[in-house]
C-alpha cells in the first residue's frame, strides 16, 4: 500500500521525542492515560508548521500546493498513517531527497487494492512530473494523511537560489538599497493637499501601504550578479508570498511530463485529471480568536467588509496580496464609482427639474384637459373601442419627467463625462504603474505573451504525429488557418445562431405583448381597459429580464467553448478572443429589447384603415400618446436594476454559498468517524481546497461594462441610471472584495500595466453612446417636433396647440371590413372622426391619408440634429482627450528622476571598480619594486616569478 512520502523533512531526533517509540508504546498496550501524557510532552507538529503554511520542519514556507485524488483501502489507513510518521523521520540534503514515487513503500500483501490502468497512468505521470520539479530546484513534501480522505497534497517550496534564478529570468523589478525623496508640492498646493488629507482622513483605510509616502526605493530588475545593489538583510521577506507563488507557477507551467510520448505542463495535467487542483495558499485565517496578524486578516477588516463602504480601497495592499492584474481591476472599479458621483448628482438635478416643471408643461396640460374632448382611434381591431386622450394623462405627465429640455443637456454632459472618465483613468493608471514599478513593462509582457498554451502545444504535437505516421518529413509544426478553419466556421455559425436566437426571443415577446393587449382589451371593466398598457409593458419587461439573465449564463459558456475549439496560441490571445465573443453575445442579449423600444416600436404601424399586420392577424404595436420614451425608461430601469440585483444577490452571493455547502456535505460524508482525526485542526491547504477556484476577472469586468452601457448608451431616457449604478457599485466593491478574500482560493498573481482590451471596449461604448443618444433625442423623444412647432407653426410663440398639430384625422367610414370597433357607442355618442398620432393629410384633402409636408420638415430637423449633436459632442470629447495629458507631470518627472538616479548608481559602481583596479596595480608595482630592492642578485624570471618574493590574494 502507498503511504505518505516526505521528499524533505526534519529528522525525528531533532523534534525531541522519537515518534516511533511513542507508537510502539501505544501498540504494546500501555494505559491510554500514559500514552496521552507522552503525546502531550511532544510538540504539536501542526503548530510547528503553522497548520500547513510551512513544511513539517517549520522553516521552509509552502509556496504552492498541488492536489490529486488517490485510491486507498480503508483497512490499511491506520497503518499507512503510522508509516507516514515513521517516514517523516527520514531527511537528507536536496541531493538525498527521494524522487516522487521512489520513496519507501509498505508491503501490505493482499490488503493493497488493485489500481486500474488509469490510476496507474496518473500516478506515473505525477511521479515523473514531480521528479522534474525536484530537478528544477524545487523542494516537495507530500501529505496524504489529511481529514479529506482520498485527497493527497504536494507542498512546494522554492529555495533562495531558485527564487533568484527565476526572478532574473522574469526580470522582476525589486527594490534596491538606494532611496530617494519624492517631489512634494509647495506653496498653495501644499496647503490645499494638507487640508484635503485632514478632511479625508476618516475615510482612509488604516493600512500602512495606504499612507502617503515621502521616500521611495529605487527599483531595478533583479540580477544575481548585482545582488549587492539590493537590500538582502532579510532574505525570507525579500520575495513576498505573491512573488514566490508567481515564480513557482512559472516553473510549473514550463516543467513537462513526457510519458506516453507527449509533453504536458501543469495546465494539461489539471485538464486530464492527473492533478485536481493547483493553487497558492492564503496567508492565514481572517477570523477567530488568537489569529496571527496577516495581510488577509487586514484586508478582511479594512476592505472586505460592508461596514467600511465609505472608505477608500487599500489598493496597494490589494496589489501586494493578489497581484497587479486584480489590483488594477479594483482600482478601475474605484475610479469608475467615484466618477459616478458627479454624474448621479447632475442626473438627480435633471430629474428634479422635470418634476418641478411638470405642471408648467403645456403639451401634457393639453392632453389632460378634458375640455379638449379629443377622441382617439382604437388601439386594436374589433375588440378595442374609441378612447379619450385625457385617459392617458398620467403617462403624459410621467413622460415629461424624462423628456424635457434638460435631457439634451444631460446627454451632452454624459458624453463629456465618459471622455473625462477615460482620461482620468489613464492618469490614475500611470500613477499606479509608477508606484508599483511597472514602467518599462513591455519587454516582460512580450516574453510572457509568446509562451504557447498547453492545449496549443498538444494540438501541434497531434498534427506532427499524424504527419510522422504518414512518413512525411516536417519542420517545426504550427497551426495554420486550414487547421483552424472548422473552428472558425463553427464560431461564425454559432455566433450568428445565438444572435438570431436573441432576435427570435425579442420577436416572441413582441407577439406576447400584442396578443396580451388584445386579450385584455376584451375585458368589460373600464379599470381593466385603462391598465392594459401598463400591465402588458410590465409583464413583457419581466419576461425579457428573466430571459436576459438565463441567456447571459448560457452565452458565457458558449463563448468559452467557441474560444477553446479555436485553440489560440497564447493565454493573451485566448483571453482577448473570449472577451470579444462574450461581450458581443451579452451586448446583443442585454440591449436588443431596449433597441426595439427605442428605435422600432411604433415606426411601422401604418394608419387606421391600412395597418401593418404580423401573420395577418396581429397589428403592430403603437407608442403611447406621450411617445415611447416613457416605455423606454421603464424597460431600461427594470432590466438594469433587476439584472444588478439578481446577479449580485443570487449569482454572486447565493450560488457560491450553495456550492460551498454542497462541497461541505460531500466532504462530511467522506470524512472518517475516527474521533482523533475529526478533532484535528485542518491544515491551511485543506481549508483552501474547500474554497471556490478563481475563474478569472472576465465575469467581473463584463458585469461592469454592461452597466457602463446602461449608464451611457440610453442615458437620455433615464437620467437616474448613474445614481442606481453608483448605489450598486458601492455594494459591488465590498461584495467582490469579500468574495476574493474569504470565498475564493488565492489566485496566482499576474503582472499587468493596464486593463487590456477592456479599455478599448469602454472607448467604443463611449463613442457609440454619442450616436445612440443623438437618435434617442431626435427620433424617440418629442424634443425635435416641439422645436419645429415652436419656431415654424406656433402662432403666438408658445407650445399651445402642439398636441393637435401632432395628431391626424381619420374618417371612421374608411375602416377596412371587419376592423371597426364592435361597440362604436362605447363613449356614449357616435364617432365620425377619430384622431391618431402621425403627420398625414386629413380625409377631406385631395391626397387623403398621404404623408404631409410637416412630416418631412420634422424628419429633416431630426437628421440635422443628429449630425450637429454627434459632431459637436465628438469634437468636445476629443478636445477633452487632447487637453488632459495622459501622464501626470509629477509622475513623468519622477520617472525621469529614477532613470537619472539609476545611471548615477551604475556610474558610481563603475568608478569604484576602476579605482579598485588602479589600487591593485599600484600595490603590484610597489611590491615588485620592493622585491627588486631587497634581492638585487635574484634573477628576473618569466611571468609569475615575482610571486616567489611576495604573494597576495587577488580575490577581493
């Protein structure tokens, strides 16, 4: 039977008590109290290794964990545990460490279960892979004696020489001994900054990394030849846990397992089930009594808590613990949330302006005035009857809240806000690059970017083997477009199908709205007929919301699968292609219903007597008398708020907790009933194994990007969108922080100097927002028709008569057969002329019901507004982009100062070397002269004879 093998551990004699002797006493049958006493005299090995944070010797830190499944009979469990403790006493130097799979094994006879072929194959691959890791310089320690039966852990430690070697290879910038003063502001700016610091002190996190720094260490890519430049007084803390795990992960990625004639890295081994998980450890516990201070606990208290929602984020500590890529995400999210504050304030002012002027709005007052006695044409065939325009008074008054002159100003403001936000983020990003020593990162990024993925290498190898089988001479193979053509075709067809599915669902909801409206109109109660539009709109939006949330998850999985079958070469290519597909599908999914209401609903209705029908039975929808903008506002608000609330509360909180609970039940079912083992405290790697694996930042970014679209694309119809986004993000930051700190395994730190392709997507949405808002204002709202009426048709320069101007007349005798209302006397009198919203000739005109000249005048004004608005706002956005420099002036000065200081350091070092060489030459010359003076008769021999007179060491 296989037992736990320690590749390196302290001799048992160094622990004070011989473990074998204790077990022997227990086996002989001594009283249990004596055995307990003897056990209590020994040190707790779990406490020595800080419960899994260190190797069993308590000195070497665990930098990474590999997890695997194994099969072991329950009969031999106790004996295997004892053998593991006996084997723990065997330790040697690194050259004496047994390779994986070659350690001591117990002879168990028939009690050893027969492992099947697949288990043997996995074990052989693990043994070879772990042996290669040992040859690469890493130190390993295995632990199968855990509370999670059937799960084995391999602890990995990177010694100092390996860390130095890999840090030089990865060109990691490390702080040197040289420190310099950061330029401080003077005069009035200094006083202003001090006042701001005092005011904002209560909302600053209480962490050392967040305090303003006056000095900074000069950083330089690590080099073993120049170790004297770096402060190596404490080698244990020179490379922090984030850097150590990154270095180990790089070794794991490039170390291969060549059994079965193919090469495999850690990613392929994980995909094939050879290992079930691989992750770095968290720094320790974040709650409980007597918990040692650590960065995780500090992050939980000062960042991942809803009680500190009003404080700034400790971004530097987040970067120190999780790495630059995750640090940049939370920094971007913080900047975005801060920038939402002014947008929310302006949006509230615009909304309040609409509330304050609703009673002064002449068009809505005319619609609500029952004295006008305007009779409107039926909204559907047969079952719907004539209705009074005054019955739509509430809708008209509500429309004014979002359709008023301030809306145009707010649209321009939000376009400039988006440009300012992008520029502000670029400047913030440069400050973080300077603070985090990421300036000049392009070379390292290129080196990492060119590293091929394991799946790509496997596909290339499969292609090479096929050609070898056909006896073809091949050079170094690579995947061409011909190899990827089936995947490209599948991607194209799949994306077209998904987009078509989204359109089909929206079309289905349209059919639902039309049929439901007709069904509800049959209701004999007046209250039922009056609430038809509200009922249909609300239920249709809820259906849309449910479908959007479900398809969001489905499209995310499909986008990943489509990207996988493409087999991109590098991780960067894989991520960019995945983001593009997921964003395209989710963008179409989220915004298609909103685009329909904004630009298509009510545009292709026809007119009374000549309506447009779907399937020859369903009449196309019409907008409300006050326009479609109010319905667009309802659609946008429900989808935005519902999506945020459901995804945040259900998907981000509920589902992880449910998965954690299910995992806990499974482990509890598999757990042994052994009381001693049950009471034993779990090791750190066991606790982290029960956490949810990190799935990347794409879902987090995607959620915020879609929200950014809601805030900017249709902001003309919903000025309160920034406010709801702000409230959501305040919770979102702490929710994501809590998830990263307490519910996820610690991710591998990834270096990055920007947010990547997401920045380009944000810029694209900002440009698109200008165009969409221009069309919303000009075509969806009544802003342009009001201006045209005010300056072209109004007799007294006011809006009196505007409603009558926008309505056309229809003679009820011109209804098509079978479409007239069943109850024409529903209003109590006979109707001869009804009104409908359109610009058409009256029935008494020669060209009755044709489009009138007023329609073309309004259309020309609308198109002119789109062109002027778009170009003006684009120009203003570009001006903001040009006038705000990407790099803050003080940061550019500091970067230049660092370069100058680094040159000075190397010049001083070179001068020191030259002076030392000159000193040696002078000493050599003087000693040679002294030797000649004291022994004049000594014959001068060949080179090296002077050393017989005086010898001195040349090694300094």
